[in-house]
C-alpha cells in the first residue's frame, strides 16, 4: 500500500521509520519531509494547504493511506477533502479537530459530559475577563482560545501577570487565536501525555509518555514544543490508565459521535494527575512531538495495520503490543530556541551516535547541503532516542549518543527523565 505522510518534524521521522518497517507498506511519500525522513520515504514538495493538489498527487501515485502528522492541516480540513475523494486518512476531520483547535469547544464537552478538567470561564471582551480575574484572583491560567503554536498559555502566579496576559491576548499578540480568552483554575500535580487510537467509536489506549516543556534544566526557562520525552510515564499506573479511559477518553469519543463528528486518528490528552485523580488539561488531535519518538521505538504492532483499522472503524477487539523496555528521547535544539535563532549550522557525528542498535536519531529541522553535510534548519533539530531496561538506562544510553554529536550551535537539556529516574532510584 502506498502511503503519504504529511509533516516535517521529529514526530514524522519516527512515524516514517515505523511505517517503513510495516510488511504492508509500499512506497512511502513524505511532504515535505526532512533529511532524516528522506532515508525512509520519498520526499515531495506538495502545497499541503491546497487539498486539490494533494488529491491529484494521491490519485496519480495510488496512495491508499494519508497520515497527517501536525495539527494545522487537520484544523484546516485536509482530512475532509481527502475523505470526499474516498482516500483513507489517519487524522480527524475539521469538525473533530476542534478538540485541539478551540479550547472553549473542548471545555464545553467536558462540562456536558462530566469530564474532569480545570474549572474555567470563557470571555470575549477584555473588561469581562478582567472583572472575572479580580473576583477569582491568582494563581490562574490565562489561555488564548485558538491555536497559538503552544505559546497561548500563561500560568500566572501573580495578578499583574494575569492582567498583562489578558490585555496582550485581546490586544492581538496571538491574532485571531486570541478573539476569546479562557481563564481557568491552576491544577496541581504531575503532568502526563496519554494517547488513544480512535476509529470514531472505539478507542484503544496506546503507551503513555511524559514530556519536558521548559527549555532548560530543572524545568526552567520558556515553554517550548517539548525538549525531551520518555515512555512509559511511571505516574500512569494501570489503574490510572483505566480511569483516564473511563472518565476522559471514552466520554469524549461518545460526545463526538453523538454530535455527528466522529473522531478518527490519535487523540492526545494532556493530563494533570492531581490528588483527586486525572484531569484533562487539553486535547491535541495528533501525536505529541517529541512523545511520538519514544512511543514508536517501543511499538511492536504493525503501524499500517493500526492506522488502517482506525480509518475503517475496525479497532474494536484490537490490541497493541509494546516493547516492555523504556524509551527516552533528548531533543537537540539550535541555541536561541524557542526565541530567534540562526539557521544553517553544520552537524557532525550523527552516524557515530546512531551506531548503537538501541539508539535512533530522529531528525526534526534538518536538511543536507550540496556536499551532503547535515544542516540545522529549525529550532528543534534532532531527537536522540534510546531504549533501555529502565528509564535510567535509556537515559544513560541517549546521553552517551548525544555526546557523540558535534554541533557547537546546538543545546539540549541534561536532565530529561529526571522525575522517573529519581523514582527508579528510590525503588
Ligand atoms: P496547553 O497548551 O493547554 O497544554 O498548556 C501548556 C502548559 O501549560 C501545560 O502543559 C501545563 O504545563 C500548563 N497548564 C495549562 N493549563 C493548566 C492548568 N489549568 N493548570 C496548571 N497548568 C496548566
Ligand atoms: N510535546 C507536546 C506537543 O506535542 O504538543
């Protein structure tokens, strides 16, 4: 079966790598891909915001499955256009992608279906939001309602900070994404990423993961897309996973089906594990990046089979087999990220780092110059991912590989997995 994978990040490299290992994969195309994806797939320059061109490409190349990695094309409705042409697509249609595209849409479902989440209120004027803030006080979390590339959330410990955030958002710093503001209760606990494969009716839980969102060690510095991740997340016990399925994922799938907008694809719940149990922070309508990288290292089941079953409504009774070992991924980013940074620096030593069978270096923002040298072209650039019997072992192996990479313009956190490693040390 020929497959088209949309995206260019480390998540898509991990997906391409796993898809390429399927006994059912024919030619895998990637649009636009990157230097790592190019080793697994044929990279093509397709305007993914022009569904007609994508459809023509799929027909011409006998593509039977389209896998959409990032959220933007999903929120824009690429899956709808492909479905209209009968092309199976892994990823939700526009109406279902609102679970990520609109925080107030998700909050409304939580309220109607009793899904545990932070208390919240939605405002469409600055005055009303400021009045609520005055009554509620700090700490409080201020969010732009729409997609803001992960930057639209301000966890405000002080009143002044919350007030400034509200003024900024209504002032237009996030453009149309800030037409509405959500104010919510600050949740206390440990965060975890939970993934479920969905076919519209049935949800199959995948492995859990934990992400590190802050740029620097000890969870300091600005928020990023994620500086490292590992799987499984020790905080997610079997009992906790069952609660998440019962209290959060299943009612959400029911809500979407009842609304006539069934959810197909991977549903990623960002959770806070509080004293009262799991609470939903937010949904994403795609795999996490970098969480997907350790997940793909651990996945034993054929990914094409799983994704196809999701698109045909055949997940019921299915099972997913995981490597019992842990996997951990360290993100190497260009100095300056998540702020401004220079593109074009040369990276050496990736082959050396990846020589260990238990290590995989996934590429995010990379390309090759005319001489074949590896060039950094993005903020997050490499995801050095390793398997180990324990998270401690996976961490050691990943950092040994990182040390073999020669890239003076890059930086990485040195403490990915610290919570899990501390837990393992305590036994
Ligand atoms: P989001 O984009 O909604 O995932 O938010 C980004 C980050 O902000 C989350 O990963 C949390 O660390 C934090 N956050 C969001 N909402 C809350 C909340 N209600 N309480 C505490 N932290 C939150
Ligand atoms: N790693 C967080 C995300 O993918 O949104």
